[in-house]
């Protein structure tokens, strides 16, 4: 069944500082299959966004990629030259960034920002690109006047949908959406999520959906990967994970989803550890209610529980 | 609480803050300060020790190139250029520091009244007046004033320069206050019931010290620049300053008569002062905005 | 709607600044001890001008209402200004201030206008490059060069240039704006250019360094913005990212900076003219100061400040053209 389009192997992204390296992404293995929506969940600060930057090779100094491979359709993206990578970007891998409020160029019309990417990838001439831009805006439910507006004239949700329209423009095989719904109101969150799901349904693109919001994953993801302290600690089918979370941390994440019937919200006690010095053993042990002595010294690796369900926890052998 | 007690507590608080620790690590700040202090001390001690009176004209042979006795030769008035330079540097620095202190005080006061203490209406009034004066070029106004008063001392000159240098400094401080007052710790202080004055002196000012210091450094260099500008036009004070040295050497065509020891050393001294102030300024700036160093990588 | 308010605000600020400058000009001149008319008479007497002095001073008193109270004097002064009358030069009587300024102003506008445009364009481009490739060795070397050039004031750079290119290697003339022996035609123009090279160069070198530094800083800021990261993720061609994403946005604060520093550039250039005895406003000012021609100093002040304020005003009026956020808000 598995037909991977993207394989991340032991990816490490560090940040240099005078106190030493911040090991924000510290050896991540991840697979994205063709046509699926993979949810990537975890508290803020666990390295989700940096992992995305690593996959897309958008890490800026003082950050750097300290090791690993990002294999997209058999090619290691990390080994390509800038120009080779440029040709793959957007045409095959599109990106919907976090904080899209400032992700559009404030001095260029929406239309022109949609057209330029089509022209620079040499796919369409200006006239066709303009027509396509209008179609795409319609597809994400924006009026055609939006095309001639500047970003500051649009609301946050509208800007987000402009970027989604932009992401669809070259029918990419993979879309990476980093917290696409933060800073949006509830109604708009739902609209944006459904638009992303539509991307997959209509174009067959694979999607990596990064969000700290477990509800968002429940809504549209096929599989879900949980990240904690720079590592993936559990991966599996979204139903399996919500029904029977294997890792204590995953269980706590799911319990912290606000629900109507619940009176009290349960947060996760304790503070997230610092990437400058990760705890020894299992990185979650200090916050884990089920921690044993072994958890403090020995770091667990990902083990299969069957049906593609992997977990890194000593409770499972 | 007595004033003295308050001052002592205040100093301790500032010393313990992160700013002080960061500053002692900044090479730029330390080397700039060292450079500036040495220029100050050398000119201060040198001008006291110098056996030649720069106010007396004509008792040395004029236009002599450097010798051991006169390391920078003599000028067309028969004065020892080295002594002239020491006194001139000291006086120019004096102008710079007086302007720096006056304008820093005024701009901090105005900046806080406009940005924090005074409320919306007072802010609107202060900032529009500041903006009106900001665009009027300061040097021409100073030229007009100095030309009308004619006979001035270095202290009057410093006052004149101060009178027309506050708008920019005030706007800088005001915008800093505006951005700081939105910060978490200010709300916390407010919630815990501190009154406005205590918030200003205990929360805002300690956090703004690097900005205020950087502002001070650029004011000093601006004032020395203005002093030289007025000096070159023949509007300098009665005492010898760097500007006055340039003026006399220009009037006496030192350039074309190749009396390089007369006009070139003051340029070097000026560049030394200017570079040291720049180092102090950018050292403080980096402490104030740690992002700056990270982003620029320099 | 937003645009209308923007323009209204800028026009108000312009008028307020102009009025403040005129008031300063009127007030400051009264710092001179004594009655202005008496000062004038005394000065003319010192210069042994006798013919027509009494009539002249009477005419002057009548025109500027100097025998009336201070408020009335101010109104007379404003009326005279509106008629373009800046008074008579105290030392070159009976030549009027406006005649003298009209003679010298074109020199300053020519020198300053050209060197300002060149330095702004040059510095901005250099700064854009320095910011864009901020991690390269060349860019870091050029950064320090620009830093030192910008730390050197124009007039000190002028002294050094004179020493190098007039005294050591005699390539350019020491002073003046033209040679007396040359007249008419192409030679005359070439002669003016030859005389203007060094003064222009001191302004260009020093201010281009400053522009490069500020542009570099703005560029570095823009490079950290979210929209630049998206542009990179979009796989746009680097040339497009540079031009339409980085440069296009960094130029906005740079233009605001231009408006704010025009005053300093003009003032600095006045001093450069003094060093080169270049026949512009700075040289006129220098002469007026050395013989205490107050009406002249006042006139030059007013023209300089008007020129500065008007340039700032024009830049501010054009600003919405490059920043759509002001056009539609």
C-alpha cells in the first residue's frame, strides 16, 4: 500500500548560538505517501516548523542542516544545487507558510504575485497565467476583484486562501502547510482546512499539514505523526491514534482537545524541554506519569505496533 | 526614601540588569569607550602641560614644519599646532558633551511625556511640534543665530547647537517608549499597582538605557560636526576648537601652501573621536536589539 | 479617502514648517542688539557709503515697517516676502538680496542636484548589493569602506580631495566655478564640469557611503520577512526576488530617509562650496558672514530652508506612488 513520495531520513536541523547548538530537529524519520494528508502534531516549540523548513531547505543562518536526507521522488533535495532546487520548488512542492499575514509582498498586486510563479517556472505566458490566476481565486472562493488588490486590503483568511490558490497553480505533487489555520477565526479555520482537503481530492496532491491543533488533524488528516522535543514519537493512521494512542504524550495531546461535554480542560503538566540540552533517555520522561527507571537512561526508538503504527516508548517493549 | 538612597538603589538595579552584563561583553562598546576616554584624557592633560599659550600670537616663527620641539610645526600666526590641537580637541569635546547631556535630558523628558505620561492630547501636541522642527535644517538656523550673536563662548555655542538638535532625539526616544509600554513587564508592573513615575524610573528607563546611551553618542558626534561646520564658516567661538583650526588654516590657504601639519592632524583627531563614538553607538545598539547582530552578521 | 487625508496632512505640515522657518528668520535677526535701522545705518557708515544712504534707509524702514510695533513689523515682513522682496544687501547696496541669490542659486542647484541624485542612486544600488550578498567577503569589505566614507563629513573629505588632486596630482582646479579666460560654447560647459568635479565628488563619495549603509540595513531587514521566504519557496528566479521582493520593499524606508536627510545634505554642501570657493549659495553665505551682511544671511537662510522643505514636500507627495499601502487605506 505504501507508495512514498517523500522520505525524510534522520534529518537534523541545528541553530548555532554562543551557548552551543540548539538541536531543534534532532534525527527525524518520516514518510509521506502519494495522495495522503499527513498531519504533523506537537506542542509549539517541538520543532515542527523547523522540520518543515529543513524539508524545504529554507533554513536561514544561524540555522543549518546538520545531517540527514530528504528524498523526494528518489532525489535527495539536500544534495541539489540552488538552481536545480528552484525548479522543483512550487512546481512539485508548494508551501503554505505559518503566519501568512506577512507572507504576501505588500507592494505587489495579488494577481501579479500569482502570475510571477507561473512565469518563472516557464509554464504559461502572461495572458494564460492571468486567466489561470482568476480561475484559482474562484476555486478558493475569492471574488475576482481580489486579483487587483494589494495584500493589506485583504483579511487574514483571504490572504491565506490567496496563498492556497497560489499553491494550486502548478498542480504540485506535495503541499506543505505550516499552521495554516492559526490566527484565523473558527469559521475561517474550517474553510481553510476544507480548501486544503479539496487540494488533495481535486488534484491528487499529497499534503503535510502541520498544526498544534489536534482537532484540525482529526478533521482532514489520513495519517498523523506526533513530534516531541525534536523527534517523531508516534506515527499511524489517524483513527488508530485517536482511538488507541500508544504514547503517553499523544494521549495527553488528545485529552487536551477542548470538547463541549468536558467541563475541565486538561493541559500537559510541566515545561517543554530546551533544545540546547535535551533530557537524557526518553525526552518526555520528566513529564510522563508512567515513567520508569529505564526511561531516564535509555532513549526509545520507533517500534512497530502493526498496520503502520509506530511508537517510541519503553511501555511497548 | 531619601534621594540618595533612591539613587543608590537605582544604580545597583541598573548594574544587575542584563544590559550591563551584555555591555561588558561587547568588544565594540569597550574599544570605543577606551578610545574616547584616551582622547579625552590626552587632550585634558596635554593642554594643561603644554608650555605654549595658544591665545598668544606671533612669538614663534610662523609656518614651520614639524620638529622635535614642535611635533606638529607652527601655524601662520606663529603658534604651536600641537598645543592648538590639544586645546581645540578639548573644547570641541566639551561642546559635544554639553550638547549630549542637555539634549538627552530634554529628549528623554519630552519623549516620556509624549509617549507615556502626558496622555493622547499632549502627545499629539509634542509630536507635531517636533515634526515641524524636524524638517527645518538645523545648520542654517544655527548659522543665522551665531551670525547674529557674533561674539560667543563655547558654552553659548553648545547652547545654540542644543536648541536646534532636540527634535530628532525626541522622536527616537518617543517611539522607543511607545514600543516598550506595550511590553508584558509594563502591564505586569501596572497590574501590581506601581504608579506611573515608578514605572518610568524602575521599569522603562533601565530598559531604555542602551537606546538613551546610543542616542547620546550620536548627539555628541552631531554636535562636534555642527561645531566644525559653524567654525569653517567663521562663526566659531572665541576659543580654539577643531572648527576654528580648520577655519584659520583655510583662510591662510594652508592646503595650497602645503602646510599639511596644520589641517591634516585635526582631521585625524576628528575621525578618531567620530569612530570611537560610532563604536560606542553600535555596541549599545546591539545590546538594545540583539537581533541586529544576528541578522547582519557583522 | 486615505490618500486625501495623507495629502491634507502633508500640506498642513509643509505650511506649518514654512511658517515656523519664516518666524524663526524674523525673530532670530532681532537678537542683534539695537534697532535694525540703526544697525543698517551704522554698517553703511562703516563702509563709507554716503550717497543716497538716508533715502535708502528711509525706504527700507517704510517697506519693512521698522518704525512700528513688532507684530506690525512681522506682517510687513510677510507681505514683503509674498512680493518676493528679501530686502537690499547691506554691503552691496543698492543690489537686492534676491538679485544676488538669483545669480548664485543656479550653481548650487546644479552642483547639489546632480551630486545628490548620483549619490542616492549609487549608494542605494551598492547598499542593495551589500545587503543581498551580506555573507560574501567582498560585500563585507565594501561595507567597511562605505562605513568610513559615511563617517567622514563632506567638508573634511573635500580637504583631503583638494590635497590629493590639486596639490599632489594637479588634475583639477583649486577653486571657483569657472575660468575667467574661457567663455562661450562647449568649452565653457566643459570648464564648469571640470571645476565642479571635486566639489561634487566630495558630496557623492561621502553621502553615497551613507546611503549604502542605510539601504543595506533595510535590505537585511526585508530579507528576514515572511514574504521573502515564500518567494524563495515559490522557486522564483533570484533576479525577480531581488528586484520585486527585496529591493522594491527596501526602497520605501530609504526614500523616507532621503526626505529626512535632505536638510543635512544641503547644509553640508554649503560648507563644501566654501572650501572650493564654488560660486553657489554656500560661498555667498560665507562672504555675507565675513562682512556681516544680515539681510543677505537672512535671505540665504530663507531660500535654503524653502528649498529643503519643498524638496521634502515633493518627495512626500510622490511617496504614495511607490507605497500602495498609502494609496489604498
